[in-house]
C-alpha cells in the first residue's frame, strides 16, 4: 500500500487568470509588510491603460519569508476579502474567505476547512531584490 499524496494540489497558473500582470510587476517593499501580516494589493496588466480591471494579490510575510497568492477563493472564485479591513487571518497560520469561510493554510495555501478542502489558492512567484522591492518573478 502506498502512502497518500499530501503535496499541495496544482491549481491553474496565476498568469492564466484574467488581467494577470506581467512578471516584473512591482508589488511593494518588503519593509512595508510587517511580520505576520497579510496585505491586499491591486495591480494592473500593462495593456490595461485605463486601470479598469485590477488583479488582486495577497502578500503574506512570515519572518523573512514572503508569499503571494491570487486573492481568489478556490471554492467559488470570489476574493477572500474585498478590502484590507475585511481580511480574516491568523498570523503565520491561516487566512479565511470572508464570503464562505473556507480556511487556507498560510504555509502552502491549501484549504483545510470548508467546501474546498484539498484545493488551494493560486501561488504567485516572487522575487525580492537587494533593496527589498517585491516583484512578480519570471516563470521558471
């Protein structure tokens, strides 16, 4: 008998989502993000000159580690929160959708409570330069 696969599922790549910004897009400065904080960011694709279609990103910081996920619930595709004040999270542990209350692990974005158990938030690769600028990393 083989052991069950406990690795996170592979959701659709972030760049396949509507209005996805290009690699290299600036998301902010590392020092502006406090340890244990989740920050909601909106960025725009280069071809969205009127800035009508924001791409919503969640930035998470745990010590020196930074993670980014698309602000999109795996259960129903709605944002986990529409505003920073609505963001529900336990620092370094989990974040939750304030529409359906699905809970996602901070460490890997996998849903561990709610209607989407086993599904995951869509990760966005990051690059942090020597000056602390956080950018979307190029695809591997």
